[in-house]
C-alpha cells in the first residue's frame, strides 16, 4: 500500500508497537482469548461506516489529525478513502503492515481500528512527544519471565514468585501479559537481579533466558542468553505507569477492545459510554470479550445501583480489606504450601480438584474431600476412564448429598482427565477463579457467598453464563454481575495501594474482605449485631481464619497426605512467607462498614439465610 496517508499511520503504529507492547494488556487474564462475536457479519458498507465513526472518535482525541484535514483537505480525504478500502477489504494484510500493537485493532473491527487511526493520524509538529511514551517508564527494575517453558509442564506465577524470593528479590508489582508466543510474567522488583542471581533463576525456572530492564539499560540472563543476542527493548514488555493524560489514553485503548457489536450499541446510545468507561478499564481482555450488547442495561443498572449506595462503595470495601488485613497472604501462603507438597507436575491438577470440590463446602471440608479423592486416585493408578472415575467418586465422596455430588462431579472428572491441567477451564466463574488464585494469578477474584454479602448483593448476581463459541461445551463463565464485582475489587486494589504505600493485588482485596466479613457475620450469628461483633473482634480472630497452608500439616489432612506418600514433603513445609502488616481504619470508616454489614445481616435474616 503506497498511499502516503496509509504509510504515515503505519509508521506511527509501528512506533507505538515498540513503545507500548503491554499497554493495552494491562490486567490481562490467564488463558487470554478474545471472544469472537457470534453476530451476523457486517456488510462492506457497514464496515466502512463503522470505520468512519471510529475515525471521528480518534480525531477528537488529538488535534494534529484535525489540523491536517483543514490544511490539506483533498489529499487527506483521498488518503483516508484509500486507507478505509485497504483495511476493510484486506484486514489480515493490514494487521501485518501495522505491527503487533494494533493487530488487535485491525482484526477486532473497523470501529476500533478507525479510532486508532484517528488517534495516530497527522503530521507531527515541533518536538511534541506522544503522551504515552512517558507512561511506560519503569520505576523499578522489571523482568519478563515466560510461563510456557520447554519442559512441557509450564509454570504458575506462584513458583516464579517463590524462586525470586529464594534469590533475595521481591516483587513490587506484577502482571501476566500474553506475548506473541506465550503468557509472560512482567514483574517490577524491589532491586535488580545480579548476573549470578539471574542465571540461577533462569535455570530453576527452566528458561532459555530471562530479560531484565533497569531504567534504559537491559540485559539477558540464562543458558541461551548469548544465542538470543543483545537485549532488544522492542520485545520487552513493561508495566504501564501513567499520569492523567496517559490514563485517558489507556481507557480509550481498553474501550477499543470491546466487541464490535457493543461498540455499535454505545454509538447508538451515547449515554452508555460513561458506564462502560468506568468498568471496562478494570476488566481483562478475556472479560471484555465476554461483553454483549444485550448486557448493556444490566451493566447500567449495576452502576446506577452503586451510585445510589445500594452496593458497597469502594471506600467501604477498602476499609473491610484493611480490617481483615491480618489475613493478607491467604492465597500466597496456600498456593506455596500446595506447590511445595505436590510439586510443579501435580500442583495444578490438585488445585483443580480442590476448586472443583469447593462449592457448598467450608475450607476444612473442601481440603479433606480433595485429599481423599487424590489419595484414592493416585493409589488406583491415576485412572481417567469414566467408569473407574465414577467408582472413585462414590468411594471418596459417597457420603455426600446428591445435590453436592451433582455440583462437583463434572469439574472433578475434567480435572482428573485433563492432559494439561494448566490449560483447563473449570465450569463456574467462582470455581475457575478460585483455581487460578491458588495457582498464583493475582488479578483473578473469587466471588462467592461471603463476597456477595460484603458487597450487599445477592449471590445470584455472580451466576455463570455460557457463551456459544467462547466457552467449552458444558462450561459456564463470568456474567455481567461477576465482571462488575471484579472491576470493583481491582479498583479497590488500586485505591489501597495509593492509601497504604504497599502494593495490593485484587486477590489480596478479596481474601482480606472475605476473611473479615466471614468472621464478623459468623460471630454475629442469627441474633447478634455486626457492630457488636466488630467491637469484639481482634487481629488474632482474623489470623485464625483457616487457610490451606495452616491446615495441610494438621490432623486428618496431614494423615491423609502421609498415607498418600507425601510425608517427606510435609516435613519440609516451613512457616507461611506472607506476613501481614497492621492497617489503621478510622472510626468513621469503621462505622460505615458496620452500617453496611448491619444492612446485609438484616436482609439475610429476612430471607432466612
């Protein structure tokens, strides 16, 4: 394509590819797959129309394109017409020409592509730099560590975190980003790895090489570092850091990821745009891909209910997290204990079994049933045929109700039959999120009954939804309510990080809120008040909340593990590594939490729960 307008946009797109490789993938999910719309395909004319709509939006976001349209109207109009024909009729070739960063925009639909073109179209004047060039400068040394290692087993984030800590280095902030070839852990560290530490880490994590960037300097560690050649910043993914202008660009980039049918809906109903702009920046790519135009009214109602105070506010959720802060590290300690007992090979499968058996069970019962199942399965030769598994389920779980068995067996069967449990998506958003949290994916949120009570909503809000062509057969994924809760938790993590000066992950928000609300409501019982329960509560009460790291060596759990041949691994279990600092919550914030939980308790009692 030789048209100068097209060449100009391509040049800017490629520059942005080297500058912003991870920007649009902020808070990405494991098993990241953008859902394809199941709507009828657009006509050529419709696609050109959508391209022009998106172009208008993009031009509004920057002045240079408008400047060029005024000063060079004929050349600009001809060039944009040629560009429009090119990307609509040949999207695959256009994606290659534009580069990696905008490939998703090109293939994601003309509306999002038009917006990108508008944002990047124009003749640069003077020395003005793109706003987002400053947005991705790292404040700490950062590393890229691939999770799809050559031994075929793969890595979970929990192991990467643990191995870094073994080298005396801690993660300050992290994300899981899909690169062109694999999921990559992008982590900011409290100090740079030395050459010896980097080489040791690369060997322990079965990496060909690990890339580290400190300021503008980069280096490679590992057995194949020399084969990879010198550090190339074009392939290094960084955590975004942005100011006000940069954040708006980030919001625009996330909105551009919406399925085309949703973008059309927003164009037709402009009042929906502020609704989506509040939620979409806190969703993962996979979650954004689940949004459908039919869900717009439900999402708007949730935002309206939140604004009316009918849903727990961010400040209240942050206060609950700090009040439950003594249990910060629930997932980290649990996931590391499971990894240390079951090892890299088996820990993802055991976690899947554990998550499959989590519905309608408390923590202790959940673990006991999972260990019984695991013990019989490994003793029986790790059978995978349906008949043998049916007998196993009866032997391990036979005393449970038919209702519970029905809730467990589908996921349990798939967990034990999966060739690679790391690639398994469990049915039910809560169950799958729980498994991901226990493997170290900190951007997932496990929304269960207690989290619904914390938010002051019905648990039915978190019900799963199956999307044809997106979810595997028989698997339900996240619905609108689940996604809205995820956005609230991630925004609360952002707020807490600013308030406390300590990085909070979304998983840490959920685990501390869960620990606190569960303890308060259990103490309140059927007749007590949340206020009295909160007054009587101590940090020791919160610390006593059960987690898998504290239960595994004890009583029946330790006995089952020793009987299954894990005695040596149990003996090596050390003390939990996550130690939670104390957080202060003011009297006014504590009263606000008490009022919220009193309301939830009253509603719960009215409903007979």
